[in-house]
C-alpha cells in the first residue's frame, strides 16, 4: 500500500505544472488506499459510475441506491466573520468572509480574505463548508488586518489534527461502505456520520468536522459530494464495484499493460483518420463515415472503459475536488502521442471524444458538464422513471379508462364564472406550445373604468394537490427550455394540448374550456379600483401571433429611441441556410372585428404601465439571444460511450436578438400578466392567504453616493418607456437589489414599480410555484378552512426559488453554448460590435497565465465575452469592434481582440 501511495505522488509530481490545481493550505498528503484488483479486462465494457451522481438509465445492475438529499427548510446564511472552504474548478480556497450581500435565487455574493491577505469574490454556491462565527470565536475583532495570521495559525493546527487522525480517517470508507446492500450500491451519509466514525464519538466538534471535510474532499475516489452539499452536508460513498473498476483502470495506465497500450494504438489511428478527413465544421462525407467504421469497430470493451474514464473527467461536477481523473485522463491523452504541442485540459478531452465518435460537433457540452445536476431530466434511471410516470398519467387522462387520480369532477364547477362569448385573445409566437394565458376586455357602460380579464389555463381543474404528479412537479419545479427541446414539468400531451387555452384544449359539451381568471377594474389613470379572482369558463378563444399584432399596435406605440436600444434587434443569423422556415399563415391572425378590442387593451395596459413608472419601474434594453434549432427536437448527447457515430451534416440553426424592445405586442402581454399578478396578491392580502409573493426592496442604510446614484438612475429613465440606455446598464447594475419570494403580503417590488404586492400566478403549465398559488386560491374560494400547502409553503419557497434560479442558469448556459456554436460556423474574421460591461482588469488565460481583459456584451448576439490582448484602456459603456480569437463552447468563454 505504501508503494501505491509513493507511485501516486510520483505521478502527480511528474505532471507539468499547469495541470496541477491550487491545493488547500495545510492539506495532508493523504492518498486513498486502493483495493487490489486486476487491470482492465475484456470481460465487461459497461460504463461505470465515476465522479457524478448520474446513473446511466440502461445500467440497472450498477444503479446506486442513492436517495437524493432533501433541502433544508431554510437556507443557511453565510455571515461576515465565518470561515469558509471555497471550491471552484479553478481551485480550492480557504478564508474568512469579510463582506456579503444577498443576490437572486436565495444566494449570496461573498468576499473572502485568504491567508496571503488577498480578497477574492465568490458566491455562496462555491462554499462547501463553513464555520459560523469564526472571527468572533477567535476574538479577532473587526480589523481584517489580523485575519491572515489567524487563518495561517488555524490551518496549521488543523493540519496537525488531521495528521493525528490519519488512522481514524482512513478507516471511514471500509466501515461506512459496509452498510451497502450490495457491492454495486453507493451509501449516502452526512459529514457528521463520517466524523463520528473517524473520531469514535457521537458528538464531533467543529474542528473534527472540518478535519473530516478536508479528508473526504481530498479523496474523490471514495467520496462524492451531493448536490447542494453545504446545506445537506450529505456525501455519497462510492460503491466497491465502481471503486475497484477505477482502480483497475489506473493500474492498467500505471503498468502500461497490453490493454492500455493497445487502446492508445487503436485510438490514435481513429483520431488521425478523423482529423485527416473531417471538414472545417466537424462533419465527414458519407463514404468517409463508412470507412471510419473499419477503425472504430476495432475498439474493444476495455477500450470503451478508457474512453468513459476520459468522459467522466469532462462531466465531473463543480463540487468535485481533485480526483484520479485529474491525473490519469491527461496521462491517457498524452500517451496517444498525438497532441504534442497542445495544452492538455478538459476542452482537449472534449475534442478527443468528438474525434473518437462519442460526441457530435454540436453536442451541448454545457449540459454534459452539468450532468449530475440534471438528473431529474436527463440520462438517469430517475429521469427515465419520471418520463414514464408523466406518459402513463397522460395516457390515463386521454383514454378516460382509468382516471389515474385526476378529479372525476371539477370541484369548482358550481362557482365558475361563465364568460360566454366574450372574446379571449391568446397572443404568442407561432412556435409556442404551452398556451397558458389570454386576455379579454369588458367595457362598463357609463363608467370611466374598464374591466381587464386575465385568463389563465387551469390544470388544477383536473389535478388535485395530492396527485402523484405533484411529486414530479416538485422535483422539476418548472419546464426546462433548451434549444434542443423542451423538457416539460407536466406531461407534454396535457400541458401543450389538453390543458392549454385554445383549439387543442379539453372542452365541455357546450364548447367551453376551463380557465382561472384574474380580473382588474382599471380607471382612466391605470389604477386598479376593484379586483376579482374566479375559476371560469371561456369559449370564444382567438389565437393571435405577436408579429401580426405588432403591425396593428406600432402606429399607437412610442418608438424606441436608437440611443436607448444601442443594438439592431432585427439581425438574424442562419446556418446552414438549406431549410426554409416553417410556413405560417400569410394573412394576419388579427381579426378585423377584434382590432378595436386589442387597441383598447393596449391603451389600458399602457396607462397601468404609467402607474408603475410613477412608482419607480426601471427597464433595461439589454440584447438577449433567441435560438431556434430547426431540426428540434434534437437528441441530447450520450454521456456514456458505447459506439462511435459521426455526422455528415449539421442541424439548421437560427440566432437572433429577442424583439421585445421593439414589440408593443410582447410588451402588452407582459403588462397584462403583471396586472394579473397584482390582482392575485391583492386578493391574498385581503383574505389572509399564504402565497409565495415576489418582492424586491432597495437596500436600507446605503451610502450617500449609492443613494445619489439611485436617484440619478431614476431621473435618467425615458418618461414614456421607463427604459434606460444600454450604455448605462452596467454602471447601475451593482446597486440593483435582488428579488426573492416570501409569504409576507403587500411588500414592494422595486424594479417593477409595484408598491403593494405582486405574485406570479400566470404560468401554471410550466411553473410549479404558480400551481401552488392556484391550489391555495381555490381552497379559499371553496371555503376550505386551510390551504393544502399552508403547513409547508414556508419550507418549500426557498427550495423552489433556488431551483428556479439554477434552471435559469442552465437555460442561459445552453443559449450561450448554441450562440457560440453559431459563431463557430460563421467566418472567423467577422467583426462584432461590442459594448464594454467591465473595463480592463486582471484575468486568467486558458493556460493559467495572468493577463488583462475587459468584459463585453456582443451586441449582434446578446452574449457575454471578453476582450484580451488589450493595447489600451476600455471604458464602461464604450462600443468597440472586435473579432474572435478563441471560442471555448464547453466553458462558455468567447475571447475577442480589438480590430
């Protein structure tokens, strides 16, 4: 065993310096004890579970019996003076928090002072372990000048304690994995469970927990951090089977046995063939694809294990510390003898996996690298079971043979308001699938006020709050919108068809369909004088497309100023231009007899917008990308290699800027949804209901300079549109407060200009929190004593809000990936217009070298990038021209240089 540890250290030391990541100060040189097993053999070529929580859906016999961690009822706050262990893919850092502030999604931005006195900025998502009140317990006071010495002394003592506990720490794996039902099963334990075993105590101290954390964080062979590990403190102990298989791969590499050397030879031939015959965009001609098969068919079962070992390095999650993959996956790539002058990193590993035929040129590497977090949707037995459940209940509903737990009769039948033939206008894109809102106008004779009815699809007419589908919705939280395809919260056959408003909806015998209507009586000044919340019946539903309505409304709408927009919202890129766009009606979808209704609705909501303007609403005209994959639904990449497959053509891709800034139709719909949300919030306040209200309040006790900047921002708004010029966006961003959800009613939403309460309730087909709102409202309308979520809504809100924010990141990351895919396809010398979002500042190159860079927003694409190789200082808000010098889609990084 000692020899194995020596070999491991020697292997690490022999690697080039740029492959090593920063290590935590004071970390002991613990090397996991590896079980003696044979090297990789031909016996079994199945992929193994490595550094993620992902279990392949077709590997039932290797399935780890992991119960996914439950979130804490409340998300713990990181405070100034806490000691924290920070993890990023760039390295591990330890220090004391010197400042923190709340940001959206129940997260925090934290500044941490390190042992060397440097202060670095992180988010709470980067924190894996914390010691609350550390500075106070050490009596350090508020002078941060004493913090570095205190950190040094503490880390030295922890290092000594870790050395003393060496034997106890090393026995934890064997004792805890003994709890597994079989050799193929993982075991889920808490940090405290591990510390109890390591120190033979029932009440581990804070110091013992910290020592235990450092030990398991440095032993990625045996311990896998769970999702949200800081809150749950749960870790997965890797099964004996998976551990031994990793050890077998490592042993083959170390000994350079026949299996390893044979793989290098066969893989190198494939890579060479691919590079010789591939075109500039990563595709092969059909005859070359056929010839490639003669090379890839020679890959053995053992070869596939080496390929999957590299793939597991690529998809290791952010919470995975240094592992054997960090050492031996680069060793494999170097061993090919093909990438002699290339930096060996994960992007190179991705390129190898494309060359070997595991990934297609366009496969979304952002998703692959977040595979462990997407287990509710993709690639796992859990995702497969969830999709089967959704389909099974959809069939039960559609077949009407087995009611499947759905309501036999709508509980609100007797209290529904019938809107009769009043026109209901659903306004959306032609590609929209979930039609969950419509609007009506009802004029009151002899009154200066008008009723605006916001009609929302009503899935809770069919789904009770205790239906088995609720568990799925709570797991998924919302529909995940990706360019490849939409992953629905509800069964697609129901959410996109039967529960939607319009022609596909489930209808009653008289042609009516269920809706949930939020009505506001607005006076001529846009004020809400009365409100009503009613389950309803609607019949006369008219489908209208945004672009058609824009033609009607634009003469009435204020023209957006070019100085405000700062970008061309009509720009579009298409590649390859081989497929015509899907055909839609050439005649307008706006009926002649509906034009006055729609014009009046627009004028009514415009007055409501002016009400919000007076209360401080702020709009930023930031370009955001819209991506359409014409071949969607597109298959997601396989994350486990089984066979090689190449592409002879690329999916057709369209990228443009979201037209919201110049679309009065989209702005009108957005305003009607805000009115609906205000109505729901008012109703909840009036009747004392527990609902998840959305709030955003200005930070109190700010400096005079920040208060002056806020007043300056308010004064700079356009008096008609409420918009700020794009060039001002980045200057004001730091002072904007985060939004959050709360059960406290009547709180303001600062940037929306809502002084007295707002609640999201208009998207129940795609957002679980809105479903909760509907169930809670109906319980009150039906005169039930309690809402079905009264006892758990407080604990649900932080969890759902954090999950919603995480899903926004996945969606934004995927958009960034696909826009960069378009950049990859376009001519490399194209010049892009960029606006500087952050001026020159120190940054790191892909090789880890220090440099200077400025952050920018590419105006034609709406994505972030940075300008490197700077020859002059760039100022915030400055518009410059640049061309691409590096396009790393996997990391979502686009580097440019000035022209």
